[in-house]
């Protein structure tokens, strides 16, 4: 794996919205915080664009802006304003030729999962699953999850702990970290962005899905062989789950637990990676050590 250079003071961070629309004012706290950290910010026109639909611009507008930031060697990292939906509409139109020569950190989660799996699969370049611009709002700019992004940008090796869960499967695993949003990870299967999970630590999270849909996507991963040879599994937050009028019949933890039956690997539940505030910065494609113990869980960057 190729690891992009970590940032120095006065480096430029670009902010663009390659998927859903985001009002410009919702990124102001983020921009101010990044500047306080010592960085300079280049915000794209897709942030607070004049779009009147779901997206932050047309497919072409979003592609052109992201392409420009990928090619701009003065920009050392790109923090995506928000996710939503839209990356898979433009990913195949991006030219990564210059990016491969001068890789930079691409930072985000949710729909940005497609970018993480694409870089991992096509170019063996690491990226960062981490809070995006809106996460800095509502007095959250100095919480430990936002500060984990600050440390990650500087290159400080991560070491995270979380509480135990009754469904955890104890053990130790070492491997490259891969994953992200379950819906988008499943969506990548069969495309040029599909990731090989062999010997990797797979992490998954999701929000606002029906329980049957979570079950269906996990079955898809299983049938596609994505769980066969993983070194370990990390389940993050599965928040705001919904049920059908006729109940699915299993709570989310049981659905997640059932898919890991028969796997002789460490499995962690409720790790702080999610669509909520609890969302540590994780470097996709980088080697980590996962220790699921009787008293705590530790995920440590190697």
C-alpha cells in the first residue's frame, strides 16, 4: 500500500461535495477549526452550490471539481463536505493518473466508502474514513472523534479502545483495514471498486436501514465471499434501524451475530465508527492490530 504524506502546518486542505448537497454555512465551523489547526482551506463551488435537487451539482460539475482537486498538487488532503449518494455516478469518470503520482488523503465516510474501496482496489493507496464537515457543528469541534482526525492528519499512529459487548468473539487479528458503510460496500460488489477482503480487518456501519435490508446486504457479502477469509470483523454503529409492519423478528445485534456464526476470527460489536458523533478516524488500507479481549477491545495502527 502507498501511504499519502501526512500534513504540515500551512498545507492546503480542499473541501468539495461530490455527492449530496450541503449548505455553505454548515461547513463554516469545520473550515474555521481546520484553520485553527494551522491548515489553509480551499472550498469548492459545490459547497453551497445553486443546485435545486438532491445533488451538490450535476454529475459533470461534481466530477470536474473533484478532478481539479485530485490534480492540484498544492492540495495535500481533500475533506468531503458530506456523503449521501452520488459517488458511484461519477467514480468511473475520474482520472487518477496525476493522483497516483502525488497521492493525498481523501477523507470521509458514508457514500465516500466507494472512494475508499476504489483506491484500495485499483491503486493500493490508503485513504481516511473519518468525520466530515458537518460533524464539527453543534459544539463538537473538540470532541475526541474530531480530534482523532487532527491526529491522523499529522501522522500520529492511532490506538483506540472500546467497551466489551456480550456478542464479541475474542481473539487477535492483524491486517489491512477495509470497509465503511455496509450499503455502499455491498453496492461496490461487481464493480471496479469491489474490494478483496482476504486477510483484512473488515469494518462495517450503517444508518436508517430496515432490518431486513441489513440482513440482505450481509447475506450478499457472505455469498460474494467477502467474509470467507477476513482476519477479523468490526461492527460499528447501526443506528436508527427501522422495522417493517410485520416484524423482521430479530434485533440488529442478532442479525450481525448470526452472519459471523462459524467464523473462527475475532469479532467486535459497537466499535465507535458510525454516522453519529462516535466516529474515530480510521486509515483504510493501513495495517492494524485488533485485540478483542475479555475486558476491552483495542484497535491499534501498526
